[in-house]
């Protein structure tokens, strides 16, 4: 697996963010619905290239394939690059001025032959709001099936995101808030739960015309409160501090079409101690996620993004 990291990192740096021409005075924003990250702070990836936090107008539809590798956590052995994959169908909608609604559905098209997990792997919902210039508030909720058990895991998060532009190319982004996870095994009389305080910092780079943007981020979370027993081992939950790394970029392929490539290193507990992990596939154990996504922007009738006709030439 270590030999994969230089290849994927090079691919991520050389290839992805989004698109369309940035406004002279762009709106604030972008945080993302739920994956296994400490704080998933991205929503529309085009927000990196065009410097917004909340989708300013219209709708964005997309699909994203995620391959997951790890030393273990699902099935009896290691997870190779193509053993486990998730597919996300995503929608971002600017339903009112300074408000964005994100919806995602996740399926699992590929899993190890030794496992029999659900094909449908849950859904996520997030609402974002510009509260000040370059500052946005996001609240999210998610649900996914437990791995190896009958039952569900429910998640929620509340966080604040702020961007500070250093110059026309480089912007700093910070986010902070809290997240919670409730485990609901079938037939359980007690529901284990975990509350974490989390922070995320990233450096964003972009081409000023909005054709390309890239990011490097670090997330950190500490358990604030937990209660109950791990439904797999029966031991009392023992969550640990988590450190995640996110490296990605996005590029405009054509007017209204964007391509994204992202590498995430997600930290969760110790393989030999199930009470330090969570019995879910997405972010429940130490894993590396490699993501490739494509999205289509649908501008509203009264205001549309004016993308560049041949954006790759501008690179």
C-alpha cells in the first residue's frame, strides 16, 4: 500500500478541480456532507477554484467512485486497492440566496468475496448557510448500515468554516465544530454513542480564472464524550484522537463539467482493538480512500455560470 501513495498523490496533484469563471467578488464557501473524515468540508468542489463556500446559484449533479484500502477492518484479510468500492450519487442545490442543500446516496458495487454487506450503504443530508463574508455554517446528518451486524449507525455534525485569501492564488481555510455517532444494533437495549470535537485546516490553491483548484488539508478530532459498549466485541467504547489527511484537486473539463480526484487518509482506532473503531465501512477503521468524481452544473435561468469554452487550454 505505501507504494500506491506516491502514484495517487501525483495523480491528485496533476489532475483535478472545478470550473467556471470566478466572480470578481465571490460569495463565501463550501463544506461537504458526510464521509468518514474528521470534518468533510467541501460541498461543491468548484468552491476551491471559484472561491465560494455555499453554492451561489443553480444545481450541481455528480457521481463519485471511492476505492478503499486498509490493513483490515472488513473481512479476514487486508483490503487491496480494488477489493472494496463505494459509489456516491450527489446533488447540491442553491434553494435560496446564501443557502445550499446537499443530498448524497451511497452504494457498494464491490466488496471482498468473504463479506456479505448491504449494497445500499446509506445517505447523507447537509444544509449550508453563508453567515458572513467567507464564513459559512453547516449542519449535516447521515445514516449507514452497520458492518457485519444488523442495525444502523446515525451521524450528525455542526461546524463553522472560514476562508482567508492570502493572494489571488492561495487561500487558507479553517473549520471547527462537533460530530456525533449513534450505533443502533438490532435488538440492543442500550445505544452506544460518541461525540467528538473536530477541527480542519487546509491550504487551497487555484488558477484565478477558475479552471483549476487544489487543496491539502489536515483534520483532527478528539473524543468529547462517549457511552456504551462496542456491539462487536462487547467491550466499552474506547475512542482515540484521530488525524486525517486530504489531498485533491479539480479541473473544468468543459463548460459546466468538472472532474475531481481526491486522496484521503482516514484514521480510526487500532486494528487489534475493535472498541477503538466503529462497525461501519465508511470511516470506521484506518483506511485510504481514493476518489474520482465527475459533476454537471445546471445554472438557473436568471443567472448562470459562464464557463470557459475550452478550459483545459487555459491550464
